[in-house]
C-alpha cells in the first residue's frame, strides 16, 4: 500500500448528498447507482472519467456525497447539490479489496499519518475517487478507489 502526500487543486462537483449513521452505510453503494443513472442531468461536466465521493466523518454520523467533477457549479439538478472543494494537501493511498477490508485500509493510513507527524484536518472534506476504469470491478465488490485524507499540520520534532 503506497502512501504519499499530494496537493490537489480546487475541484468543483455536483452530485447526490446523503447523511446518516454508521449503521446505515450499506446505503452508499445505491448512491453510486443513482448518480450513474442521473449523470446526464448534470451540466458542465469536465468529462473526467471519475466519480468523487467527498465526505465528513463525525463521531456518530457521516455526510457522504457521490459527485461528478464540473467546470462550473450552475444549474444544479433537483435533489442534488453543488460546491467547490478548496485546494488542499492530502495524505493519499489506494484501496484494493472487499468492502470489509476498507476499514483496515483507513486504519493503516491513519497509522502512517501518526508515524510521520501528519494531523488530519477534520474541518475539511475527505475524498474517495472512483475511476471509470474500475467501474465493473467495483460493481462486483472487488473495490478499487483512491482515498485522500486532508491534512492541516506537519508536526516537526524538536531536538
């Protein structure tokens, strides 16, 4: 599992929002199907072959979006939201495997961040990026997507 720090430029997105408890996470795969069905409704798409899933994790709930990148946030279809994700530094890795293994990937990413002195920015959105080339693998449960956790500080050690 390769882990790296990357800077991502601002991303504009439009898509489907969802908010719920962690016990309701089984709803999320359905959001991807719904977004795929409604993609043609979204104007100004960048034609980048990805779906971007920004999310906020909190102690008892999560807000999750399934979105497509757009050139401008305008003429948002009914039932969708649009917003900009500011330029930010992220700690990034790829997840390859089953749904049950996702938590393990996130735990390894958090351990790496702690080992190297990175602190997650809990005010910023985390991202999961799903590429078109892995669409069929993902549909059958052999998940492959990129994870980006926003960071706010790099802790330097005093000697």
